C-alpha cells in the first residue's frame, strides 16, 4: 500500500505546474535528497500551499527525510484536502480506512475518497466502493456537507 501512496503522490506532483520551490523540492525528491525536498516544501506548506502540504505529507507518511509519522501526514493531508487537493483527499481517505495515523473511521474515509473520486481518481472510486459494500446505508453518508463539517472541525 505504501508503494501505491507514493506512486499516487508522485503522479500528482508530476502533473502540477512547475513553480518556485515546489519544482526545486520535486527535483530534490527525484534525486533522492528527501531532506532538501523537505526544506523546500515545509515553508510553503506552512504558508498554506496545498501542493506543498500534500508533498510534505507524503514525506511524513513514508518517513523520507523525516521520522515516519502517519499522524503528521494525516494533519498535512487534511490541510491540503480541505483546499481541494484530490491526491490529499485520496490519501487521507485511505488513512482513515486503515486507521493509520488517525482513528479508523470508514464513514470519514468514504467522504474523502468520494471527493477524490469526483475529481477523476479511479483508484479512489474503487477503494470507496470496496469500503461502502461493508457498511450499512446509514453509514454511507459521504456528501459535500460531511466534508465541510470535517474541514471546519480542525
């Protein structure tokens, strides 16, 4: 699963327009210099850049250039996901489904995965549907209003 998250992260980053320190961080990442990638992305992430937040979350999730910390990854993914970053929504949804770095919650997982699926991510749609099969209709409420509640809670 880690390889899938990393592939999804890299796919999302490679599809971003190159700009400023994001591009420099991606070049460092591609070269295996994760500490430099962290140094490039962290200030941007703190300033609210959703692409940098997503990239930084990936480093924390994988433990690349930093101590592996799925909780910190979830925090950064959450910040980016609430700004509409589909890769962050997909990865955060998967973390909720697995209970990795967050308390396992399939309803919350469905909400994030559904949002990522609406952005065209077929993996998110498949994962959402797998989870939904095991839930009652009452627990399948994953509409936009549930996402707004999740974003306003933090």
